[in-house]
């Protein structure tokens, strides 16, 4: 088991080094433990599919260190992207928009041509993203069709010593991040999660009233 993530930055740096070296790690966000890899390490991306037993046609979500990095991963994001990120980031909101093909590997977009991006509420998750290129694939740490892991022990039970695991606290119950598609106006709810969609609806209704 790896060092506790609540320890000083040098220990976080040890996980970032693994990512920079092309490894997959398991690391907690504010929702679930995630399997993390740099977005520009294709071998690590392929390993995530193998670990999860998932088809490579399924898109992989991304977390970022800051909003600017998110916007660089999208191709011509709509005004709604700025509206939503200004209000709800950092936090459990994933926004899906057409990917910038020069920045986002097709292994991440699958058959969709789009990428879902989130600025996580966890400072540690944002920090490790900043130490490892600014953007990381972060998909729930579980084999396909199994419940997402909410503790280091659950990750270890799923994957044994196949990945390095950040020994953080037990995470509270979560429905995962709320996921919105920005491919249309108003944005379309793909999954209701920890961010109550009613708050998003209220913001969008105001924007519609103002003609945005």
C-alpha cells in the first residue's frame, strides 16, 4: 500500500512520478477512487481498459488541474461551458463536448469524438493532475459492472498489486459526478449525480431568460 494522500506534497509527488513514467495509479477524488493515467500515455490508457475489462469503444472521463486546461481539450466549446464552469467548478460536474483532436487521444474519446472533463473538488486530485501534465484520465476504480471503490482496501481487493494505491480515507457514499452534454442548447443531462441537477436547471433557466 502506498503512502497516505494527506501527507506532505513530496509523497504526492511520488504518485505523480508514477503517472509521468507511464503507470496507472488508483487515487481518490471527491466521488470515488479512480484509475488515473496521463492523457498522453497511450500504453497507460490501454492498461486501464485491460484492468477494467472494458471495451476500448467506451470513452474515458478526464480530470484537470484548472479550468483553462479543460477548455484546451475541447474544440470550440459553447458559451454554456463558461457559464457552468464558473458556477460549479471545482466540483462533481463532468461536461462533455467535442474533443480537440490535437490534444485528446482517440483512446479517450472512444467512438464518440467527445471528451468529458471535470475540475474535481478534491484539492489532492487537482494537485496530482497539476504535477502530471495538467490532465488525467480518471475512471472509477472497479472492474466493469462492479461497484466503484470508495476505499483503498476496496481497490486492493479488486486489483491486488496491479496498481499503486493512494491510502486515503474512506470516501462517503456518492452517485458520481453529474454529467452534461454541451453538444446542444440547453445542455442535456446524461447522468444525475452528486451535483443536484435542479441547481443546474435554475442557472440555465436564468441564462435562457437573458437570451444566452
